[in-house]
C-alpha cells in the first residue's frame, strides 16, 4: 500500500482486520504484504491538522484448497457399480461449490458439494482394465480450484462352483458342501440357505443340517470378493422312516378240478411290502433343469405411489447347459400406463457375468432376478414374469415342446412370497415283494385240483 502522504510530519495508522483505525493502531512504515483476503483501513494525522477520513482497501485472495478422491468397493469386478466420493477443504475446513467427475478424461457428472464439503457419484460399471477417474473442484471467489484422480483396475468377475450341486438328505441329517472360487484373490464364500424352503441351516464351513420336516432347500455360496457372484445347490429333504404305498391289484384264480362239480371255497391273502426310492436321485439329471427359489413373488403392504423390490434366483441344477432366451413381464393395461409400469422389467445378474438375456448357464450356474413394484391406487394388482428357455424339467410348470419351454411366476402386489415347489422328479423306483396265500376248503377233502393264479 503506497504512501501517498504529502503533508510533512504526517503519520499513517492502519488495521488489517476490518476494524476502524486509531492512533493506537499499527503505524505505517512501508509496503504491506497481503497473503490472504483482508480489508485494510487507514487514517492520517499531523500536528495542526484534523484526523483524516478512513481510507479502505479490500483485497480478495482465494484460499488454496485440497481435493481428495476415494472409491468403493476397493476391489472392483466387471459389471459392478463404483461409487466416487470427493472431499474438498481449505485449511481443514469444508468448502462449498461444484465438483466435476470424469472417467478416462470424459466428464460424467457435475455434483454440488454438501455441507460437509463432499460429493458422491456412482458409475454403473467400468470396462475391464485400468480406468482413470477424476474429480475437479472449480473454485470460487474465495477458494482456489483443485483436483484429484485415482486409477481403478477392473478385473473380470470371479466364478463360484459348489459341490454337490444337488443331493437328497434325510430329516435331521447333515451334508457337507464345498465351494471353489476362481478369478479372485479372496477365495472365501458366505454360506446361506434361501428362506422359504424346507427350513434347513448351514454353518460357515458349509455343513448343512436338514430340518425335521421334508421339503426342498436351496443352499447358496456367495463370493466374498464379489457378493454379486454366487452358486446354488438343491437339497431335497426326505423322511428317514418307511414309506407307505397303496397298491391296487386284481387277482384272478382259475380252478381246474378233476371232478368239475365239486364246490370249492377259497380265501386269498395278499401281503405287499413295497420299497420306495425317493427322488430326485442323488445323481443330477442329464438335461437342463431350471429351479426357481420361490413359487410366487409378493411385495407386502405398499402404500400407493411407493415402491418396493423383491428378488429371487433361478438355477440350472441339471447336467446340460440351460439356455435362457427371453423374459417377459405380464400386467394389465392400467398397470402399464400408471404413470410408469407397476412391475418393472427385471434386473438380472448371473454367475456367468451376464446382465441381460439371452444367456447360457452351465450346470450349477444361476441368476439373481430383481423386480421393482410401484403401487397404484386401489386394489393391489397381480402380474406375471415368464422365462423362455430349453428346460423340459422345472420345479414350476414347464410348458412347450422341442427345445422351447416356458415357466411363469405370479407377481402379487401384496402378500408374501410362496415357497418353491419341490424339485422335479426323474424316476421313481418301486420294488414290490408279495406273499400270496391260497386256502382251499373243499366239500370233498381228497379231491385233487389244479389252480392258475394271475396277479395284475
């Protein structure tokens, strides 16, 4: 601040904090260095003169800022969303303004900083390989611009396989499952049993314990490296005791007595001892078999205008590839028009990395299907979701012919999910051991006769 004084013996006093100066303020002795935004007020005094008016000079110098950029998850696989969070501060305090996010040099979003000085944006997915993600703070009148960048390496999704893929377990008995993860450093999995089944449990090491009642359970092994990747196995829980089978028989006895006119009274006793092998058999079926984890989908109690989501899995429990061709949502015209469809097109994430159809699932492969529901006014509507594939066998009704079949799940705008139907049977083997006793009471005891017994 130059000295413009031309009055001999005059003195200048000033302040740099915006307060009014006095003769007790800092005396001016040379240029003032201004390093931050500040307001300088100054007065001049001289013997024999009145004090001058206050002279004011306002200096605005933007403060330096620091931008920090982080992303999650820290390990990223193909098809996974990535969330970027940028934090901007000056001398440790949050600032306001705009942050621009970029992906490999291309702007992808502009977000306003919140009160904490941070802003976030989620990228649905990134290509496999190295990706440079950036965040730039534009600055303001009070703050300088700053930026930061990170390099995110996206790996192909891991794969999970489970063994056995299907099994039969007696009530209250156990079965050990194992899972293999490839394509990830973390090869551990989280074990679970899908709700709505027979009610079995599984511990952290993969040991399944069947419940006391018969039914079907779906065991799930989920990759800890990428929780969107999983594999499933089907457990059929059967009773451990004897099985009762009703056998209807026709028994025809033809007598050929030596003396034709002899009266003959007979008593026939048939004792059946059936032996039933419960199915499905422990060996997988040599065909594509699609298993659905629910019998129908319910969205609970949702107020009009509110949304809810539900998910289910479909798995290939057969030995041949399952070709999923098309998925179609069926709903009324009113639902389609309000003001967006009541039941949305499903989001699909499969163990082979597919996020849309068509796709081919290998044996033990599966897909997680998520549907959103927007509740309209009035009575909750119903809809359907239909899959077209090459599976003759399914735990749902499978209609079609040749290599094209369809299974349909009912979507209920209220209520809860229905449990999955049991696994489709392959063959039921019945061994029937019979003892037939014929007692003759003859009018003439010593008559010889010949008999033919036919059992149907």
